[in-house]
């Protein structure tokens, strides 16, 4: 009979690194954060797209109107 798969240990795969550091900005003495979710509180950031801000945890959405 033919083997269906390899036996033994699985190959180790590293977890992807967090990109939360991109949501904070330090300029001089000021410390700023990107927009947080009003329902979930600080630390849960809103995803930014072309036309809306979206929270993946509670599904809160803010629609951005484009000024002409």
C-alpha cells in the first residue's frame, strides 16, 4: 500500500507579526492613535477603506462622504 502522507513531526511555521504598531504615531512630544471603535473602546482600531471605517469585532461602520 502506498503512503498517503509523511509521518513524523509537522514543519514549524512562525506566526505572522502584529501590525498594530502602524496605528500609533509619535511626532515630537505628541502621541497620536488612529481612530478607535466607539463601541469596543480604545485598543480596537477601525479598518480604513475608501468609503468607510469598519470594526471587525462588533461590525460598527462609519461611512465617509467625499467632499467635492
